[in-house]
C-alpha cells in the first residue's frame, strides 16, 4: 500500500512552491483536452484574477438558462403577476434531459416560478423550452443586451435537432457570463440595482444555490463554502459558472468553458482543478 501510494503521488501534478498562480492555472488548463476559456474576479475593483480566452465564443449549453431566469425576474419587477402566470404543459413538448417534467401529465399546469426552479437546479430542458416560448427570443436577447452581454445570444430551443445540425448554437463567452454573475452578486451584496433589483438578485442566487450538479466548480471547493452555480453540457462541451461564497466575506465569480472536448470526465475534472486553484488563490492558501 505504501509503494502504491508513492506511485499514485508521482502521477499527481506537482505544485512547486516557486510556481506562480498564473503558471499553475495555465498548467491546469493545458491538461484539459479541449479549447478552454476561464474568467474569474472578486468583488473588488480592478483586473480579473484569471482571464484566459475571456472573449472567445463558446457554446453556452445550459449556462444560458441563467439569462432566461434573469428575464423572468426583470419582467416580474414591472408586473408581479409574471411569476404566478399559469403555463399548461403539453406532453408533445417533452424532450430529453427533463427530470422534473418527466412524470408530468398532459395538460398539467405550472406557474412560471415553478418552471424556473427546476430549469436551474436540475437543468430541466423542457422547462427551459417552455419558458423560451413563453417569453420569446427577442425578450431574452434584449435582457442579454441590457446586461452588457455583447457576445451572448440565445438562438434556438434546447435539443432542437434541425438547428443543431445547422450548427445554430446558443453562444456566450466566459467574460460575459462571469460579469453577469458579478452584477447579480453585487446587486444583492451592495443592495443596489444592477441587472435587476437587489431582491431579484438575492432570489436568483438562492435558486442557484440549489443546483444539483456539483462535479465541476463546486468539486474544487471545500464543502463548507456555498456555491451558486449553473452547469452546461453538450457533445464536446463542458461548462460551469458560479458565484462562490455569495453571502460570505470573500465572494468571487468564476466561469469555465470548454469546447472540442474529447474526454468528458477530463473536462469535469479539469474544471474542478481550475476551481480549486482559484479558490486557494482568493483564500490566500496557495502553496
């Protein structure tokens, strides 16, 4: 067992004390068999703490569901009835990756808020598609524009096969998504209006704290630290965006995207490794 332990330790990447955070981060990025983008910043003014391919366009996968959620909350600020609006589920609309609506009956009724929560927390694709149809592409993309997300666009429903075959993807950048989360965190933390009211920002963070997919950014962070995140997965793509320690003393935002990925598990492990490095750098515990 002792010899085996030595062998395993030899395979683990060494963290030489002389290496800078940037060196360690680039090494971690280099171990991911994919094109990678990373953007991280604390709530303090100034330069980001990590920026690698920040403006490169990536498939957004399900991370763009945060933008759909933001659209709903912004509309509800003008008309509180938006969240209680009833939408009727049609079984013909059901698609894969929809754990929440998998057992719903044809004609079952849900409020907008009842669809937002599983869209984020279990990434229910059918719930997302229903909300896209309900609010419309123009309204959601207008929300992106208002939030300063100049490289983000919702272009199709989820699992829309004809659109996928035409490579008509939903797109974003690490910096766009990280800055969106920064504004949501700043709104609730400083009690100021940013992309939404402070109350809406707080409510969105609470929903994201219930995210059930924890094998990427949260996997690199101690269990005692809260993480409000949203993951995304497509063929060749793994992504995660997060507000780390949103109600704590040292929150920060992190967005990691991959594409042209040929090892799915390597993508998740790689994102977790990047997350671990960023966490220790912010906490001041880097070796």
